[in-house]
C-alpha cells in the first residue's frame, strides 16, 4: 500500500477524505501517543486497525472527536459528572466511558454497551478529525504488545506501507496514554491510569473516585488484561535506595545489561561498567513519563536483553508511569 506523509491535515483534507473513502488508515500525533485511526462508520477500516496492529478483537477502541457537537450521536446520555469532566479536561488526555448509542458499530466497542470517547488537545489530531469530517476510532500506533509510539520515526517504521497517511508531528507532550474513566459505574472508576491523575479528577468532581483494582464487581477496561508494553529486553525493576541499587548492580555478572532511570540515579552509577539511559530529573516525573516509551524503543532497536530500572514517585502522572513500567517488567526485586 502506498503511504503518504503530510504535515498539514487541513490543507490536505481532500487527501484525507480520499484515503478514508478507500478504507484507509491514518497515523497521527496526539498529546499522549501517536494514534492509528479509522472512520467510525467504516467497518472495513475498523477491522483493518485490529489486523494491522495485531490487536485482540475484544479490546475496544477509543473514539476521538474534535468538537463537543460530535458527541451527540455517539452516546445516549451525558451525565452532570461527565459534563464537569469535559469542561475541565477536554480537549485533553481524558477518555470518558459513557453509554453507547446504536450508531456506534459494536466492532469498535467489542460488543460492550458503552463507548470510550476523548477529545484530544493536540492541534494536529483535531485537524485530522476535522478534515476527516467524522469521529475517528484510534488506538495507539504500535504493533500490539509493543511500547506505544511517541515519535514519528517509530510509527513510520512500524506502519510504512500498511496505512494510507502519516501525519508527521513532534514528540507528544505526555508520552503516556490517556486516563480512561468509566462513568457508567455507580462510582466513577479509573479503568486505566494515564496522563490526568486521580487527584486532579477528584478535585474537579469534588468526590472520591476508585481505580479498577480497588473496585469490586466493576468491569475493567478489557485492554488492561493484556500484557502491554512488552519491550524486546527483560525489564527488571529494582526497588530500593541508590546505594542498594549500586550494590546489586556490582554483584551481577551481566556486562551487557543497561540501566534506565532518573538523571540523578544514572549519575550515581557513573563508576559502574554498565550503560545508562537517563529519562529526566527525579522530581519531574512528567519528563520521565514523556521519555519512557521512546527510550524503551531505542533499547528495542539496540536489542538490549536486560534493562534494569528503579521505582518512581506515584505522584501525578507517576501512577501511570509506574503502571506502564510494571506492565513492561518481568519482575520487581526488593533490595
Ligand atoms: P489504546 O487505544 O491502546 O490506548 O487502549 C484503549 C483502552 O481503553 C483499552 O485499555 C481499552 O480496553 C479501553 N476501552 C476502550 N473502550 C472501552 C469501553 N467501552 N469500556 C471500557 N474500556 C474501554
Ligand atoms: Mg495501546
């Protein structure tokens, strides 16, 4: 398949419409990670998202809209809580699960009677949706099981020749997927931690919310049961102080292992023989989150077999960062 790279979706909207008319897929940047999108009204293209990514069919897709008006027709009810969240966080990295209307194909929602909707804030993402003229369902642009794409080169490598259009953008602001919150359960429930923290949501709603691991009898985001974010190498989390980490690393025979962590910790390991990959300053967990997938993909390309890392603060986006790291890891060693 011919793949075209564009940088201005509005001026190339004819191309975008043509691609969609031919059941094509569009890779585009968002403020979280790159997405791979199809028209929500084209079952052939939607099916091809699952096939192209190798995504399990029972893992539903998020519907992306550019304007509030596009929500009508997708959902049957917008509760006062949903309105509060939309006013506070849209456009932005919050995905809201609401009761689905009949016009949303069940292929998108894996036969659930709910639909996950988000209005991204990245101007290129919104321009793509505007140019398309329809909401787009779009999961992260990565082969299933691999770290999500957070730079253009990665998504281009994965999907060249498999999608019609690439919208070239920069490095996404957050680098970690959106928070998914379910408003169809009795208590608002975070199904997937993400770029917006539970604390931020609680402040806006003025109430305590739960996360799906705490919630009883609440269906989880179906996608969370899969082992996402599996890099080529074995990721091992070292849970302990820097002196303990140094002691541990000195005791291992593996000269080819690498260490990925906060700048300060990498600096403290300077005298050890292993290579280090610094993600950002320890107290700026948002910088670290932004660099995580890109670094994992670099390590994939280098075919590094063992990647040691450490635990990070769970403040703000730190909860999502640790969630992804734990999913990528084969084990955590308490030191
Ligand atoms: P991705 O598109 O790869 O960022 O993943 C989307 C996430 O949202 C997955 O964990 C899905 O299981 C979850 N999701 C999408 N639609 C729904 C829904 N209707 N109900 C619950 N979770 C959903
Ligand atoms: Mg994904």
